[in-house]
């Protein structure tokens, strides 16, 4: 299905997701599993899952962590170095993302590695980068 988005952009701000009108000239190709009008809106559990995920990633620091991770597995110290805040602060936000099922983790000796565990989150981050970070 080909969906032409003309007046919608979602941005995360202050822990809330705000919808702002913005003209987009690009068409975004969506597969049949993402038929917004009939499939997603008809299933309350899908709406709940999407809402929880958006709320979890709407914090600017958590969004930055997800951008640092991308589709890679990264240890906590490398995340701290990339994001530029304290390890305890990063660890708190990583725990939130892990508890919400957005990240998975594994321990190797004394290092903990994180990666995005849900491909839908990777797709969402990629789409947000296309819309909000066109220079990348």
C-alpha cells in the first residue's frame, strides 16, 4: 500500500508526543500489515502497544540512546561516551527501555551490551531520522 502523507509529523517533546501539521512531499511505502485505518485502529491491543512504545521513546535522552544504538549492539560505556551524560543516568533510561520491551541486553564478563530488540522500533527511528534529520 502506498500512503502519501501530507499533513502529519510526530515529534517527541517533554515526555509527550505532539502531533503537528507539516507538509511532506515524499510518499512513504507501507506494507499491508500497517494499514492504519482498518487494521491498527480496530485492535485496541495494537493501540495500547504503540502508545506505550511512543511514551517510552518520547524522552529526548531515550531517543538519543536509540539513535546511538541503531541496529548495533553497544556496551553501556560506549553509550555513555556517545550521549554525554552520567552512567547512572544512562542506566536508568536503559532500564526503562528494556522494561518496556524496546531493548534487549546481554552481559559479557563485566560489560552489559544493549540492542534494539523490536524491528518496529528500528523502522520508527529510521522514519523519524528521514523526516527530522534529512542531512543524515
